[in-house]
C-alpha cells in the first residue's frame, strides 16, 4: 500500500495548480485531504499490527508458563 500512496503523492504534487479551474482545484484539494487520511489510517493500522503482535506474544508466553507469569 505504501508504494500506491507514494505514487499518488507524486502524481498529485506534479499537477500544475496554476492552470486548474476552480472545480479542479476543489477536486485536487479533496484528493489531497483523502490521501492524508489514507496515510494516517495506514499509520494507525501499522501500530495496531504491532500491538497485536505484542499481545499475541504475551498470550503465548502466559500459555506456556506453568505459573502464568
């Protein structure tokens, strides 16, 4: 997904904004906002994956120890 986001960023920032109509400027602004949201969601998703790995490790350790510590 990161490659897709990077390619989209490159594409969006390569647009010559000086020659856009008002509607195109609004659409570009909306696309940039959506892209920022997608990047943030990807960061959140990555953090959740890390948390999931930590919790699974803890659960596995608890299941394999005799006293639960």
